[in-house]
C-alpha cells in the first residue's frame, strides 16, 4: 500500500493542475474572450467562474472600467480668424463590445487610444476652423465638447468602444500670439478707462453746476422769504406804532423818547453835547410834574 502513495500524490497533483487549468475567473471589472486555437469561441461580459478546455483553449482579459485618454502635450489648432490656439483635452472611454474591440485593434489599448485621438483631433480641427477664439474659449465651449463626444463616439463604436465624455481642459494662445493679444487688450482697457474717466469728470462738473444752481435758487428763495417776513414785521410794527400814537400821542412820544435815550446813552463813554433847553430833554425836564 505504501508503494502506491507516491503515485497517488502524483495523480492528485495532475488532477489538480488539470482542474485549475480548466477553470478561469472573470472579475466584475473585466470582460474576457475565450480562444480556441487562436479563434474566438466565446465572450464573457459577466463576472463569475467559467470552464475551458485545458491546453486547447486560452483566455484573455480586458478592462471594462472607464479609461482615460489624456494628451501628453497640447495640440495646436487654427480658428476661423486664422489664429493658433493650444488645446489640452482628455477623453473618457470604455469597451462595450469586447469582440469587436479585439478584431479592430487586436485588443491593444494603445492602438485604441491612437484611433480615438485621431478622431477627436480631426473633429476639433473642423469645429475650431468654424469658430472664433472667443467661441472656443468660453462662448461655445460646452457645445464644442458635446459635438466632439458625439462624433468621437460614432467612430469609436466601429472598434467596440464607447466615448463617455470629451473635455477641453485648457485653451490657450501660443506665446507669440499671447503677447500681442495682451498688448491689444491692455490698450483697449486703457482706452475704456480714459473714456470712463472723461465721462465721469463731465458728469461731476454737471452735478456740481446743478448743485451750485440749486444753492443759488435756495438762497434767493430764502432771502425773498426773509424780506417778505421782515416787511410784514415792519408793517405790523408800524401799524402797532400808528395805533399806539392814535390812542395816546403823548405816551407814544414819551415811549419813543425813552427808546432814543436808551440807544444814544447805551455806553458810559458816549458823550452828547446839547443845550439844556433842547427838545431832546423835554421829558427829562418835565419828569417832576407827573409826581405832583
């Protein structure tokens, strides 16, 4: 019995090797093609454990996730204004028909990216050639990306690939063009600034002149009203004086004389030379009579 043990182990090892070579696993992130003598006999797009004929059949795996094609260097394109622009972009793509993908590009990812890059660049040249720099930089950028995606996807389907998205990361002018554009932009901004300054100065003068005019009008109106009020006050005072004079002329004369004394003799340093018999001292001379 002991003589059969090594042989049994060898048989078990052989059976294990045969069984392991008869099974293959497809990951959820992969698709697989089963070949028999170099020909495609089956395609596996769902994850799981599958069987194959050892030695006669072999399996090749392909990534089913979204892949990225990113340009190493910006590409140069010409706009409708005959100006060069540098475009940096990337493409998101994935395999949707693995058999067609293998037949078209032999399952080579680099060949597939080269095909996609050629398609996108060709479409971009057409689109940029019909648009201005402003359109490709900001005006119609989203529209261009969507057109690129549709055109690239239509061509990519021929090799079993779906283009998920095309994005323009950056659109710049070449250095030699940028300097002239910046100088022109600077000159334009200076012109606009000077125009705004002159307009502002004119508006300032206009506002200042209007304010001065309104000030003069307000002062004139206030002076007019003040004179009217003063005239009304003087008229009312005259009316009161007249009424007082009519009521008692003697008392009115006495009151006016007291006002004159107060105004003339307001300060101690005031000196006035008059005869004692002057009419000015009329009520001073008669002041004692009222007490009798």
